[in-house]
C-alpha cells in the first residue's frame, strides 16, 4: 500500500521510520513546507519523493494519506475532490480541522476517514453509547510549556510563567477549543466525533508540576458513567504532542494487515 505523509515534524519522522521498516507499505511521498534534513532517516533505497505542495496527482497515486501537520492542512486536503474515492484512507491527527469542516465530511461517500485514538483512552466505549450520552466533560492538564503559543494567549492576561500551582485557565465548548488551542486540544474534536454530543465541556488546566499530558474524560448517560484518565509522556522534542498520539497511528496501520482487529 502506497502512503503519503503530510508534515515531517516529530510525528511525521517517527511514522516515516516505522513505515520504511514495514514491507507491506511504501512511503511514496512526504509533503513538507521547506527544505529538511533528509539524511536524518535511512530510507533504505525507497523512492520516496519530498515535495512542498499537495496536488491531485499525489492524492490519486496513493492508498493512504496520513496528515500530521495542522488543522489548516486538513481544510486544504478536504477541498480536493479526488480524495473521496473508493480505496482511499485518510488518517487525520489534527482532528480539529475535521471538526471545522463537518459539512464537507458529510458529503463524502467513498473515502474512509480514520481518526486515531490519539492521546486518550475510551473513545471505543464512548462511540458505543453515543446515543445514550447526556453530558461529557474533558479536562486536559499540561505543563505551561505545553500550552505556550496557543492563540488563546494572544488576548489573555494570563502569564504562564507566573503560575505556581494547578490553575484552570480556560473552560468552554469544543468549537472554541479547536480555535484557541489548536495544537493542544485535538482530543476534544476526537471526542466529539465519537460521542456525537454537542453538550461537550472542555477544561484546560496549567500545572507547573505536571510531568505528563493528562486527559480526564467523564461521560454520563442512560448507560451509566464512563471515566477515563490518560497520562501521556510528551513526545520527544515536542511537549505539545503526546507519544500515545504517535503510537495510535502505528496501531491503525498495523490493524490494516491484522487478521484479528480490535475496534
């Protein structure tokens, strides 16, 4: 199966190394914004092409596209009519971009859009009971360094460097969260797609003593109550990304060739 990776940061490089070592996959394209150090990875003579622009020709030439860039790239991808074809699998990490394009997604007939579990546990259970959910809350706790640079702080008086103890810095709904914390809160969009619940409350907590990225989900309804707490070690070289998010994409790829599938 031929793969195109969009984005070659921490996540893209990890996935590229894994794909190259798997004989059932061919890394055909890597889409990057600028020149990079290609020598950082041993491509083992694979004819991988590095390009700077997504085109319809590339989309038509692969079986799997893995987006690991940002939500704006997701919006760009979904504009290509060629992506909605039989056999195409689109794996999206920046699920906030999918949330912002729900209307476009509803028009898709053939493309299989796959959302990794990302940095959280429990999406399978939430999806199973989504017709019974009455309320659902996500509480995300990160070290201030993992929140730094979010658009929220452009108009906030909160000084992350002055926080000395756990502090809830923001609370709102998923539509606000994906705009204000686009690199931190893709999990909120993923929960929305699993739950189909508009009554989704997001809380962002900055904790200077945090050594992991923690996501706590509380989901209630006629089925009872689901509570999950996932503590992720930050991905190497990028405190804004949880390592589990990277591994969840690998799990999807493994599952494609497995005779025993856990969904």
